[in-house]
C-alpha cells in the first residue's frame, strides 16, 4: 500500500499541511485521534478516538479541531451536526 493510500498517513499529511498553511500549532503527542479499522458508519459515540478527543478537548483550552474532511468526522450530516454541537457544548 502506497503512502497516499494509507488512511492514517493521508489524514496526517492533510492535517499537517492545513495547520502549517494556517499557522496553527499542533501538539504532536495528541494531534491525531485516529480509529484505524473503524468504519465511518460507526456512530462517533462508539469510537475510541472520539472519546479520547472529547477527553482531551475538555481538559485543555482547545479552540480548533481539524479533520481531513467532513466524512472523517462522520458520514451522515445529521451526525456531523450533532457531534459539532457536542464539541461546542463541551468547550
């Protein structure tokens, strides 16, 4: 599998590029919350990386969360909106 086809590498490159292009500083230790092998159709509440992201987000002053694209966040628009509201409500 080439680098560009590996989901983790592809997402990390996209996020790193967006952060660099917009002068965002990433905390490399926690910069990428990735659920390898978990389908995008699995509800976010059941994904381990979503839980880690919420814990991290709630325990720090985080103002920006970057996703490679909205389908990495959730495949369903209603789920995206619900989870976006959850981030806002918790931070």
